[in-house]
């Protein structure tokens, strides 16, 4: 005898319909036990812990109270006995199993009106938005109140027959199941628009003429650009002096951030530790990674694949080039042949990747041009195939005959086109000369997961076929995808994680080197041909100011780059290059005052909009934390709420990872803003504001947990209340108030005109007015949300603390303006009210 399989929720629905579809005389207790309990628990899968029965709500009892996460009441259900049949409008009955019916229409029936008003009173007293009345066979779901709307005009969702839960099982579970209501906020979607749904948004920037107006670079930029591009871009491993003086060997760093309360530590994620990937800190010999390479070379350990992991911009390519070419250990220098295959420009197609790999590999292995030598050299190189040809394809031919030579030439031509074979023979050639092969596959991490997997499989095949050591670099987030598909199972003991260098040290070394170059006018003019002596002196003064900034932990320039780059040195260098060349950099004033200290606004604007008057998030590396991202329902505070949740209780060294499910549940259950939260998380992950446990840099359901980065803390604790930041992002936001949008647009146009007229004092006045208008609007929005979503003391008031910090910053701006530009006309002295 075999056990019957357990009933599915749909099975329960079918059995329920069969047993009670014809019942009309059940009392209230029977209705509850035989029908309603089955629907709630067996069909809709509500756990018993999430359902309270007979909850006392003054002045009576609610039959069922369904609870969401955090014990929040999400649905009240009033049960009537089955004989208490709901008489629905005749025009709807019999045509479908469910319908939308206006509540005011349902209230025309006395028995329905009594049940609806009774359960609605319970909801109003408890602050619950949704309710239902049922006799077990018919169900009426409705919204109990809507801001600024007569609740009786709302459409109720009416289930006219118990057969709905069987015949329309998918709809039933998508609307009313535990998961649908608590995770997907399905009740809000079911009843259509509410006060918070589909609110129109108005974008101030759409009414600003020439919003994309470009700002010219500073007047030294044309002369500085060759120097900036050369010494603050990717390192050239063949520039021996530059590498010697500017490469950051010791990569472990723990840099204290004032007012950020975070020590930056680029370390392995928990996901990497589970797979035995080794963290190492580089020294002049390459640390543990260099030791592994050297020992493999000395001991002739071949057929090995080593994976070098690192985040975006951590310097993996430069590191491998340096250890293998620039200053290699003796074991590598004297006993290996190195080839670096760079796939950066190779199209993403498996066939092209393989073709490009063999082509580059052969060119580098054939450094002695063996393939261009006379036929006798090629015969020696291809000796194995030549011996076979003599027994087969060339058998019977006189070796002195023209036919023999023509046929041999054809065969050699064919052998030369067999790229894997040629690479194998060149590998044998170097092995006979006591040199093992080290092959590096670089920039494979640019590809999509399938082609990433292909590259790793190819690396393993190369190491086996050429009997060599293969090093392949990989971004951390790509590891997850490849591991997920089992591609990396063979490499689980050969992974190394490269930490990023200290940005402050990186910039100090490069600025010091630049000053060394500038001290030699002849060398300087070879690079920047148009620089004269006066301009060289001006650039030197700027470089010294920048150098001092990177010596000071509390400097705004140092803090911004340390936080926002978050280990991505490529991004850090991009930020600095655009900063140094921006038209907002006050080079004349800085040159005139050698002890110049950069203020926060002198850093933010050049970083956020280096060559434009107005900010556009799509063209900036700095996100707009106040942006609403969902078309249906969103908030200006979603970004800050995410950062706040991730920052609470964080350790001083490393923030905690928070389960993604916790974040999703909070935004779905409290605000019905899951889409807005997911889109914000996608922007934050791509920008490095938060990071996932498996380092995937875009939003995905495969992420288990996330944590805030130093960049995220900097955004939340520094940028969000900073005058310069708010001044830039407020015009980029879509706002719900058309009057506010129009006013912001007017002030934006005035800002543009005053900028073009060089009226600095009046322009600052307009900017302050613009930010105050935006903040007042945000304060009103927060109060609306607190009322709509019944937020309690656990949901902190964002604008209260933000406005307090902003007022302090605005006071600094005003004092600076009064000091630099005077109080202006009588009565024009600024205050902070």
C-alpha cells in the first residue's frame, strides 16, 4: 500500500467546492471551521501564527485579523453564517465568479451594509486599510479608507461563489495568499489607484532652457590635459620610472573617515571565504600570489590554473604586468616565458574569443620569429608531424623531386594554420630551453556569464595542452555566476583576491612624481609641448595643493575620493581627472593662495558636473538619492531609508550584511513600494553605494544579503544634507507638486542666467531659495507618507535630522557669501530662516 501524496492548495480548493458548494444552512461556527479556515489556511496558505481569531477591537470582536510581517494588521475578516446569504446586484450575479462593485452599491443591501460597517469600524479603530466580509461562500474585499476620497466610491472586489477559489485558483492566490499580501502588497494593486498610486511627477529640468548647457574647462586645462591623462590614467608597465615611483606595493589599507564613522577595508566577502579564495596583501614580490607563481616556476609545476580575483578598478591588469614584466622575481625572470593575452577589444563571441586568444598567444610565444625562418627550422619545430608525413602523405615520393617539395610545403602551410598545434610546438621549444610557460588571460571579466565560463574552460584546456601555468583575472561578481554553473569547481584551491590600493597613497605618489617631472622643464615640454615657464609654475602650485589635500584625512577632496571610489581606482582616477580639468575649479584663486584649502562645494560640483551647468544622474557617477524610480508608486526617501536600514548597528570596522528579504519585506509590507526599492538598489549596486555578499553589481533575486559601503555612508551622512549636493539634484528629481516643479524650474533658469552674467552673489541667493523650496516640499511629502502608511516611532523622521544638518551647512554658505561678496544692498544681508 502506497501513501497518497499530500494535497496541494489547489486540491484543497477543489475538495472544498465539492463539499460545501450546495450548503446554505451552516451556522457561523460551521462556516468558520468548514469553509473559511480551509480557504485561509489550506488554500491561501496563511500560517496559523499570522492569523488572530476573535481579536477584541472596541466595541466588539473581529472574527479574523490577518497579520503581515512585524505583526502588522493587513486584513480584517468578518464572518457570517452561510445561511446569511449576500444579495448582490442582479446585473452581476451569474455572469462571472468575481466582479468589482462600488461599495456604495453594496451598501444598498441592509445585511451587507451592516457587515461592512461593522468590520470597517474595527479597521478604522486599528488603522487597518483593508477588510473583508464573508459567509464562506461569498466574499467581499474592500478598502476601508482612502486619503482625500469618499471611501464609498471605491470599487470592492466581490467573490460571488466559492468556486472562484478552484476555477480561478491562480487569481485567488495572486490576490489573497500570504505571500501575495505580505511580500507583493497585492491588496493595494487589487483595488487600483490609491492616494499614493500613480501620482503624477513633474520634472523641473524639462522647463529649463538649455539644461545640457556645457561649462568650459578651466583655462589651464588645455595645457594640463596631457600631463593629467598620462599620470592619472592607467599605468604603463613599460614606463620603468613611473612604475618604480608610483606603483602602490602594500595594498592593505584601513583609512579613518571623519564624520563617516567607517574604516574602509577592502576584504573578502563571506561568499568568497566559503570557497577557499585566499586574500593576500601585496608587497614588492607580489605577496602570496607572487610566491605561488614563483614556486610553480621553480618547481616546474605545470597544468595549473590560478584565478586572480579583484573588484572593478582594483588594478589586476597592472599587478600581473608588474610582477611578470616590470620587476619579476628571478625565478620568473630567468626560468619562464610569459605571454599576456589581452581580450579587452575582442568581440563577445566564443569563436572570436578562441581565435583571438591563439593568435595573440602565438605572436608572443614566437618572439624569436621561428615561423618566419627557412623550412628546415619549421621541419625541426614540427618534427612529429613531419615524421608521420614521411610515412604517409610523402611516402613514395623522391625527396629530391619537385612533387615532394611542393607537397611538403603544402603540409607545412597547413600545420602553421593549426593554431593550437603551433602553440603546443612553441611551448615545447621553450621547455627545451629550460623555460616554463606562464600565460595570462586578461580582461575576460568583461564578458557575460556564458562567455566567462567559456574562458575558464579554455584556460583549463590551455594549461593541459601546453603543459603550462595559466593565470586568469576575474571580477568578484563574475565568480558567483561561474561558480553557480560549476565551471570553477576545478579551481577551488587556486583563487587569490587582490585588495585595492589606498587611494590617498596612490594620489600622493603620482602627484609627487608629477612635481618631479615639472621640476624638469625639458621633460615637461616633451609631454605638454605648449606649457611655458609661467604655466609650469601654475601647474606646480596646483599639484602642491592637491598633494596637501591627500595628506589630510579630513580634507573634502580626500574624503570624497576615498569614499566614492570604494576600492575602484579606475573610478578614483576618473573623478580626479575631471576634477582637475573642470571649469568649476577656481585655479586663479588657488594659484594666488598657495595654502589654499578646498571647501566641500569646491569638490562636489566639479566631481558631479565637471563640464555641465546642471546635474543629470544619467551622466554622473554620483547618484541622486532623492530620485523616485518607480512609475507606479515611489518615494523620495526610498534611497535614504535603504541606507538607514543598512547603517543601523553597523560595526565600526565592517558594516553588517543585511538579508535582502528583510529589505524587500519592509518596503513591500510598509509602503507597497517593492518596485521602487528594487530599482533604487540596482542604482546603488551599480554605483557602489551598497554591495552584495557575492559582489554582483546589479539587482538580482540571486543576492542573499547586502551591506552599505563607505560610499553609501558618505551619501547618507554627508551628501544628503549638503547644500551643493541638494542644489544640484533638486532639479533632476521628479516631484509630485506641479507648483513646486514650476518654481524650481524658474529658479533654475535664473541660476543659469546669473551664472552666464557672472553675478555670483545673486546666483547664490537664487540657489539657496531653490534648495529651501525643495526641502520644504520634501517635508510635506514625508508628512503625507507618515499619514498614508501609518508610520510609527520606529520609522524615523528623515527630514527632521536632515533639515537640522542642512541649516548648519547653509549657514556656512551664507557666511562665506557675505565674506566674499559683501552683504549687497541694504536689507540684502542673508539669514538662515
